[in-house]
C-alpha cells in the first residue's frame, strides 16, 4: 500500500548543535498535526548532533529522515535546498536547528494556508528565548508586531505590494514562513549560498506569490545565542569576517537580484522601481557597516572589503572596495550634519533615528 503523502515537510539544516537539537526534535514530535515529515540535513557536523537525531528515529514512526551533505557548505542555504529537493509535503516549513515550535504550530499554519488558498503564510510574530533545557521554555518573550485583524492579505498586484518590501515591513527569516512546495518548485525559488540569503529569498517570494497571508499566530520559538554569526560579527568589529557578513549579499547577490527582476515585466517596465530595490539593499548593507565600523578610518574599511572579497571581485576589486568605503564615508558625513542640525534645533537623535 502506498504511503500517505505528508501534508507538511519540516526542513532543518543542521551543523554542530548537539546542545540544542533535542529540543527541536521534541517540539516537532508532539505536534497536533501528525501527517508531516521531518527532514534533517546534516551539514557534516563534527559533534554528536547526527547521533542524537538517530536516537530519536523510533519516536517519529518513519516520519524522520536524516541526510548528510557530501561536504560542509558553510551555511544553511545548500542544506535547505537539499531538503526541499527530497521533500514530499504539500507545504514546506523551514526551521533552524537550535529552535522549537509550539505544539499546534503545524496545524495552525496548515489550516490558515488551506482556508485562504495561500502560496505563502507569513507569521508577523514569534517568540524568543535563551538558555538550554527547561530554561529555554522559561525565558520566552513575544517578538514582532501584532496585527489588529486576525489575518491580513497582501495585495496581489506587485506594484501595490512592493512598498511593503521597501519599507522593511517583512521579517525575512525563513522560519516564519509556511509555503506551498509546488510554488517553490515551479518558480525555482532556492536559497543562494551567500550570507543573509533569507532577504533575497523573501524578496522572490514577495514578487512571485499570488497570495500571501500575514497571520498573527505565535508558533515559533527562536533561540537567541551569543555565539551566533550575528553576535560574533558584531564583537569582531573591523574584522574581515564581519565585513564579509554584510557585504556578501551585495557582492555576490546583487547581480542575481537584478537578473531576477529582469525576468519580471513589472520591473522591466518600471526601471525606477528596479533601481529602488537595488538601492534599498545596498543602503541596508552599507548603513550597517557604518553603524559598526563608522568610527574607523575609511581606508581601513576599504582594505578589509578588498581582503574579504579578493577572490570574487576580480579586476574590479579596487573599484568596488573604494566605492563601498566612499559611500560609508558619505553616510558618516550626512549623519554628522543631520545631528548638528538637530542639535541646533534642540532635537535629540541617534543613528537609529536617521
């Protein structure tokens, strides 16, 4: 007898998370929606993560799969793509390997997607926590913005939908999105192997999905860790690794985004909107570099950018590094002038206000 097709495929990229993976497994195993598959894609972990997952196989009655990448990919993108490739569910739900979900998460999201025949369901709220074991569930705080209405449907016309993106309306985390698998496959939407791949991926969802529902459901519990990539980059301040984290999307993803927009009639016919998207992404990255590195000499930023991407920028390494560093310097100048004007008017501002 043929095996019943799962309603949901939960896909988890995993790397060296032996302290946390058990919490994720337990939260998925007790879901009220039982017809799911859990796909763990091991990115060549060097600790006991894979062994812990295998010890839980019996609890899932054939619904848990673990596959191993041939070599470490250095990030969650390729493992997520691998999980999507072997998935069978009507819907796909991505999780990070150190997080958890509420007991009714899959059922709640599935019911919303089915009721509204939505390609994508985006949760505008989630929970955040710290600690391990029982402490993880004791330190939960709600995050995100509440919705007045139970559900908000985004406009289907891309011209009306784009302003939401340009105004940073969307939380770009993959783990806040419940998506039709066929929609992803038919549109060839995959994660790029760049840092902050989730922003580019979310942009493609926003542009291509016919129906997007914004839901207030709080289904996801994100673990805040001091050893995460973001916190490590901030602590390292002017390190090459820190520079790479924010500029990788710009250097290696910028061309992809422009090519993607070139295939969509709306952007081909509205070049000002196409440029607005590129400008938005560029300024996000460069403004972050200003906030973290703005007190350092401009030549230091130039040198670090050149070093971080020396193998990818080719003959344009000097030009691109100079233009990026110069832009950061201009942001510094403009924000300094804005502060001076505000102080003269007796208005207090911070970098976050500008």
